């Protein structure tokens, strides 16, 4: 039986949780250099809570927009730090986009990715170059748009998305933070990868595993 979109999103959130769990210590180490040394912990709390909540649902009956709305609420309740409102806003924006489509075909996937990026950008008032997760999300969303216009298939499109996100995250090493706790370090934030950008790459990789097959 074909996997419906609700189950795909459930699998996506489960995979995100697994990847974050595997890299929790690394993310926390990155955050220890320029932040509170808790990013890996908070990300696992948030995505783990979402995965646990979705396990309670009959996903044959739940629309994609409802899955994303639930994810937003649960993530925000689990993570009170700055990351919580950012991803909650991202998932709510994605839910609104999916309300008009209710389909996670390739166009819907790209629309969801763009909505997540826009939600983070609007909530955080940030932009590329600020040394934040947007340095991963913005180039990833742009790569998705280019690949879609080029009529790439799902596998190639998601490879391009992840590659762009990885390049963006790596570039934060040469940036000075202007937002968040890392901004207090000024020039001392140079030479360190932003933990939010690094964890965003893991989210993109999980999305690629689910949608890029």
C-alpha cells in the first residue's frame, strides 16, 4: 500500500529525531564554543517530542497540514529556548501552505521547504550571513527552486538541497555572529560553525531520505 503524506511526515520527523540523537554531542560541542552548550539537547527534546506525539495518531486520517500544526505546537511546548519559537513558526508556515495543497508531491515538498525557511526568517528577523540556521535554510530553499525549475527529479533535487545547505552551514565558520547569544562574542565567534546551521543540515538530510527516494 502506498505511503500517504501524513505517514511520510511522521517518518520525516522520526528520522530527524534519530539523526539529531546521533549527533547530539557534536551539536552541543559546537554550541559550547559560542552559546549555552545545550543545542543538541534542546533539538532532541523538540523533535523527540514531535515524534512521540505523532505516534499517537492514526495518520491515515490526518492531513499533512494538521501534522505540521501539531509539530509546531509540540515543538514549542518542548523547547522554550529561541529555537522553539523559530521552528514552531516554520512548521506553522508550512501548515498554511499545505492547507491549500494537501499534497506532498515534488512541488508541495519545495513549497514546504520554502515555507519553513520563510517562517524562520520572519520569526527571527534574520538573513543570510548572520551566522544562524538561515545560512543553511536559505541556500537550501533557493537550490530547491532552481532544481524544480530545471525539472529535476526528487532524488537529484534533494541532493542539491542538502549540498547547498551543507555549503551554507560550513560558511558560518568564517562569519561573525550578529544574532543570539553568540553575538556577544563578536569577533571571537569567528572560526566556529553555527550549531543551528549544523542541525538544520540534519533536518534537510532527513527530508532527503524520506522525499528523495
